[in-house]
């Protein structure tokens, strides 16, 4: 789950650097699909699938909980 300027995005990690909580991630993750984003904190690239975007915090948390069941 990534906080953006327009809400929250749900990202699924697919390779590269494994980000940690609190890392600053930049990239085009406000649209669906496979993306390469950049972890500024670790100075590393990450491959992610954007599952959803522009969500409220409550909606994003609900989607994460559903995925964990």
C-alpha cells in the first residue's frame, strides 16, 4: 500500500528491491498494470503490478485485508 497525492495505491511486488515500510517510492503507479518504480530510500528499482489506485485509506486497508484471507 502506497500513499499518493490522490489517495492510496495497492501494489504487488514482482521483483527487484524488496521495499520496507517507510521507504519513499516514486513512479507511475496511479494506473493499472505492470510498472517499474523507484525506491528513493534504497536507491533501487522495483517491479510492481498496480492492483488498484486512487483509493481512500479505508478502501485500501479493506482490499489488503481481503487479499490476506
